[in-house]
C-alpha cells in the first residue's frame, strides 16, 4: 500500500473525525421517505446498531426540513449520536435551511443555479452559514451531472470532474472554510478511479488536500454491486486515497455496512479493526478476490486472473471493464425520493434483460438526478412517481408516462427493436 495522502481533518458533529491520521469512516444512506419520520428513525436505529458512523438522509423539499429536525431530535433523545448528513439536490434554499438542523450537508454547488455566477454566489452564502453553525459539507460531484460550462470545455471526463470540483475547493479556501470533504463518484470504475487520482493531484498542487469520500455510485446489487464497489474503492484505498467510504447497493442500506467495514479494516490505519461480521463465506471470498485483482486489472497490469471460478473471473473482468459477458447495470440504491420498489424492479429488469450482452442498462429511482447520473447507459428506466416510468435511449427520453406494470416489457421491446430483433 502506498503512503496515505496527507489531508486536513474534518470534524463532523464534534465526534467523527475524517482525514489522514484517522480511521476510515464508514457511512450509508436511508432509503425511507424523509417525511415518514417514524420509518426513518427506525432505519437510523438499525443502521447505527450495525455500525454506521454517518447516516445520510435526502431532503427533497422544504417541507422535509421540519421532518429532518424531528428525526434528529428523536435520535438524540434516544442517545443515538451518529451525525446526520442532509442530501441536497439543486436547491440552495433547502441547503441553507438544513444547516441549523444536521451536522453535515452534501451538495453539488454547480446545480444551485443555471447561471454559474449565481451558483457561486449562493455557495458563498452557504459557506458563511456553515461557518456560523460549525457544520461540515461534502462537495459531491457525479459523472454525468457536471455543469455545461465545464463539459463544453473539457468533455464529460475524469479531468472535467476533478477540475469542476477544484473550483468549489478553491472557493472554500478563499472563504477560509476548511470543514470540507470532496467526492467524485461514477458508476464506471475506470472513470471513478481516474477522477479521484486527478483530484488528489490537483489538491496537492494547490497546497491543501481535503479528505475524500470514496464510492462507486449506482453500483447495483448482489455480487456484481459488491465486486464493482470493492475493485474501485480498494484500488484507491491501497494508494492512500480515501478517508470515508460508502458502498452503494440497491438493497437494504444495512447490507452496505459489512462490505464497507471489510474494506475499511483491510486498508485502514495500522490497528484499525477489520470486520468480517455480517459477511457470508461467499461474500468474503468475492471481496478478497476483488481487492486482490481490482487494481491490477484497472491499471492494466494484467489481462486475466488465474481463478478457476469462471463466474467470479467474469464478474471481476466486467467490474474493471476489461470484458463484458453480460449486460452492465447501473442502479441507484434508492432514497427518500424514490417512489416505487426499486430493488424489486431492478431484479425484474435484470431477469428480463440478462441476454442483452454488452448493453448498459440503468434503473434509477427518480428524475431528480437519475438522467444525469446514468451517463454511461444505453438505456434507462427512470421512475416518475405516481406509478409511471420514463424510458431513455442514451440521454433522450423516448417513452414517457408508462405504467409501472408495463415498463419492463416496454424496455425489452425498445432494446430488441434497436437491435433489429423484432419487427418494428
């Protein structure tokens, strides 16, 4: 393992320290509706008991801020001190409103306003407010959700992701605000690893390195989701890049924690306890293989792996984008914005489309960030809410307002028609 990247230390809620010199922090995200306070509190209890050190909760509207406040107060009254992270998309107003409520705020400042200068102005205001309340922020940019101004200059590339993040990092430095974590997530493991490496390099050149939140976004579920996450996260952690991690699975969020704990234990500070609890023998074997072979495959140091298990070999090669033996799936883990049974639907999509070798299919919970974050997909299944779905070809919506009970069949038909497999 390379020497760890030296970063500043970020304090979240006075209890969780993120940065070099501290253990890797493991986090997850609720998939309950935030307005359903009772269900969200119950899930937070379970996640805290399972070892979550940070818990993120989506805040899709101003009306959810009050619910978040009740969730926070209830947990604290029960003695549960895990810091909460408000997940904000697009709305600077909501971001400002949650600052007094929770310990950390996750935002993509470039989405605060269509006019870039206005977005910068709003971000400055947020930093001043976070200073007053001693809050932490995560600047979270995802592949496919970059602003037009940066894509037009640099394309939708790892370099563009890193450069976009650096603009906001520099604004934090200019404002002398240092309680900052940065993330550059992608569902493509190659893009994700390259983006984090470039960001680490740029921050080192700038003279201040903020801690990095590392994860593969929209990784999916089952073995594929675990392997895809592990090959990329382990590659970076082995290089000393990464201070807090989330393994995003389209499953119960509690299932993410044993995988993240395994990675944190394997690559954390000397003496940081590893955790095998909660992992089956099968999970341990695939995670070990992913960590052993992820970096050599992603770095093109090897072209194959000497495993007798052909299934595991194929999964590793596909996760590292060296071979595609089945469809590539992109699926968000779900959150309080998701208004349908995402896990069940994703499994139905996989069952119906498993024969389309090499096709990239995305299943996204909502239209808030789904279309942007499925940048690599050939086809997309995106929930609209109210029992309806939009189907995408690349980034273009081609069928809207499809009833959920017809959407999987329509997706298969769309792929078959494009491939010339049916009469049109």
